[in-house]
C-alpha cells in the first residue's frame, strides 16, 4: 500500500472511530438517581459524615431541607457546577445537585441526583462526568436507579413524558420585573414571607450571568412536597433527591420548569394512571411559585 492510500485509509478509520464513539456516548442509558448507601443507621448517625465527605471533595452545601419525617436533603454546588451552568442557556437548573438521607423503616438510604442524567435533561454544555466522579469518591460506588431501563442520553436532551407534554425549553414565566436586581428582590421578599406556604432552601448565583437559582420547599396545597411524594415515590429505593423544586431568575424574569416536566424528569416510568392522581399538582406548584415570584 503506497503512502497516500495509507493516509486516506487511516483518516477514514479515525473518522469512523470517532463517529462510533459519539453514537455510543449518545446511546448511553442513564437513570435519574444514584444510590450511594443502603443499610443500617439513621439520619442522625450519618448526616455529619455525608456533610464532611461533600466538603472534602470541594462541594459547598448551600441548603438543607427536611420535607417530611424520615427525609433530609442536602443541596450542594461547586465551582465546576457553576462554571458549567454559566455556559448553558438556563444552566442554573444544573448548578446544584441534591443528596438525600431517607429512613424507610427498614434501612437508611443515601442517594443523590445523577449528574450525568441532569446534564443531558437540562441540555447542558458539559456532561458533568467530573462531578459524578467526585460524588462517588466522596460516598462510594453508586447504583443508578429511578427508571427500570433508563433513557438514552440522546433522548434526554429532547425529553418529554409523552406527546403534547412539555419539553425543557417550555419554560413557564412566573413574573417579569424591571431588572435582575428587582426580580431577585421580589423572590427574596416572597420567600421571606413564606408566600403560598413556601420555605427558602437555597440560592445560587451563576458567575458572569444575571442568573440565579432558588430552591423552594412547598408545604401547602395540592403541590405540597409531601403530598406529591406520597403518590409518586412508591418504589423500594426512595427518590427523595427529587426535592426541592427550583425557580430561576434570569435577567428581569422569573421562570420555573413546567410541573409536568419537572415531575416526569425524576419519575420517567410513572404510568399515566399514577400521574392522574396528582393531576392538580403541576398547576398548584405553578400558582405557588408565581406568588413567590411576585407574578399576577
């Protein structure tokens, strides 16, 4: 084989290799949550250990939440998460991860959101593989769960529960204000007053952008955290990291993910029958967060 033919053959081989690798990555099956520990103990026994492990790996704990008895959630961020969020439209949704400790009555489970899954479903620029590695370094090898078969990474980037249901890009605008500062002030005031039966869990500002994400606990109404979870979180492995809900301040506007998308992203295997049992929740969540945002 002469040199010119060899070079062409090699170039074609490398092209096919990279195409194959790209397709393989896009076809990776992902699930919403990571199980990091299950066994003996209580939240009180383990919470300090989890906090210390997070901080040791460079994560910052920006909020903690007890939505109901037997459940405790830590919300974490990091420079890597915030940097990645800054590169993506509505990237603030992916600026945090959630770690939960749940007492089931039989055992303690420590779980987290799956950064690889969140990177795809929020259409982020980076895949958050480094964040996933740090989580497992901190808390041990993880088992993915939250969906029986999982979803392809490529499908997650254009995810919706079913036909006519909302996509990630179908953001719900809760309120518009004159500026980013005014929008932040309105949300902070709404949370301080506990409007709609809410509590503030965290706030993370995205560097280099007029964008922030707030975590909001919902304690009242059809969209209350406990009311929703009693219906949808019925599996053996508890998906407590679903909570809390978020709202985004981007420039002068306040947004949320559509409730039907936000619930389905965590529970993609829900049957329509189960979804119908909480049919009032998405609208109730929107109404609650609209009160917080100062919308009309």
